[in-house]
């Protein structure tokens, strides 16, 4: 076990009838958030959201909760908004992916620290990012109360297609305005200016069941699926590589077929994960893929979210890069992330606001067994978020 950086305690003046005297450091708050089991499905983000809401409300933020289903709670917190400049938005999600089939060497919900790493499901993706921007916002709440201010959008259901973000966007007034967006997803504190779109498809093959000893009496749906998978491995998007986002990708992630070993299976489902670039229409791509696979395969969209890309020449993006350069001592390259984020929903909802993905988690550790975040990256992210907020508030 190792020690980690503790920040000095700050005391805020009394706000209404609430007094916040103890702001958690971001490492401690990450450990607390990891202790909430928010595996999606089922999610159950409400207790975690309420914990953060209580902290933020005590720190002077106005708090609103929204649920797209029972216990599937998103949180929107605001402070400031006293100028003509729109507030800065920080966003992140509370749900986490399942633990997987491999055994963990640590308790995935204990937030154990060893060798400079904080272990647990969600440490990288992305409770460390949420903890860092929440503590950052609390530390400078008195400054943010005047000027453009901040809006924190903390969502449920991101891992299964940005469900919470879509719900907030559909409500209209829930999100309010924002002039720029920081997404706290894992980037090892390297700013990323966008990510690809995502089109997830369920491919279904059907057959006729029969006794396993008489396969000639049936029609094997698994064989059809196997042929389709072989075709998918060779699928050519026939599109030029994007100069920033690279090339589109296709991955077969799941295959489910058959009920018992001694029957001819009459149904198989294949999960297809496609990541797209701006020149691709998801509707056109699905049509192309359907024609390519033939009439033995039915395709149905499961997740359909657009990509996000902010021009690297944007003034605010360059300002963020300058801040990170000052903190890390090296100029970060303009790159993009690999997974989709709630920015797919929030960026258009906020009128195409410039968007940067910037968080303390390690991208290569997301969704892995024994997931971890490097401890020192968490206070580093907090410092970056504070400086980004302060500069925005001077606009």
C-alpha cells in the first residue's frame, strides 16, 4: 500500500442552511464512488448520484435529478450563469460495465490502492474523472458563483448507448446552455478532440429445429451465423481513412445460439460493433451490410450514436492544450479517443459546442479485469479542471 496526496481542507461560507466544511480529495471520492455497485445492467445509479448531489448542493450548486427508469438517475448541477457567456460543462457517467468472467485479484468495489494504482471497476471508466471534476468544482465554487459558471452533467446508462444523456436532451430544458464541454472519460489526462461514431447491430439467423441425431431434418441457424461471421471478417468499408479519426472498424463481439447440444439450433444472434467516421451514414452502412450478408441474416440496430470532432484550431481547444502543457511539461498531440461518449448526445444538444475529452483514467484499462487508475493522475486532473474552469470564467 502507498500513501497519496491529500489536499488541504477548505471551508465554504454558509449557503442557505447548509455548511460544507469538508471537501473530499478526489482520490478519496473516487474510492467512495467505486463502492457504489452501478454495474449496467441494472445500473442503479440513484444512490451514487444522490451522494454527489448532496456534496454539490452543500457547496452551493443547484441540483436536479432526472430518471429515465426506476433508480436510473442522472444529475445536473449548476452554479453561476451571471454573464452573457454560456457556462462550461463537465460531464461523466456513473454506470460501469460487468466484471467479466475472469476472477479479480482484488475486491472490485473496495477501491484498494497498491503500487501507485487505485483498483476497482469504474476507477478508470470513469468514476475517477467524475470525482476529479466534482472536487474541482467544489474548490472553486465561490469563484464560479459569479460569471459564466459551470454545469455538471452526470449521467446514468452511458455504457448501453448514452441512455441518460438522450433522456436529458429529450427533456429540453434539463440541460440548459453550455459554451464548451469537458468529458471526463479516460485519456490519461491527454486532451482528445473527438471520437468515432458507434453502430451496434444485432444480426439474427433463423433455422428449423430437429433432433441432433437427425440434422438433415432441420436447418442449422448456427452454421448460417458462422458463414456470416466469416463474411464480416472480410468486410471492406471501401472508404478513405479520415485524417484524424483513422479508419472505420468492425468487430463481432458476441454470438449466442442453440438451446441444447442435442438439437439443431433454430436461432442465432450475433453482436456487431462498428465504429464509424464522419463520411459514413449509419443508415446507408446498415443497408450495405445487409446486402453483403444476404437474406439469411436479419440486421437490427441496437446502438446508433454519432461521432464527435472539434477542430484542433479552435481557440478554446488550444487553451486547454496550453493548460495541460503547463501541468505535464510536454505539448500533447491532437488525437481522438477510441470509444463513444455522452458527447455524441451533448455536443449537438449544446449547439455543436467545442468538446474535449480529458480524464485521469487509463484508456487501455477500461472494461478490463483488475481495472485501475494511476493515483497521481486523479489530483492532476482536478488541477487541470480548476484551471480550465477559471480561464473560462474570465470570458
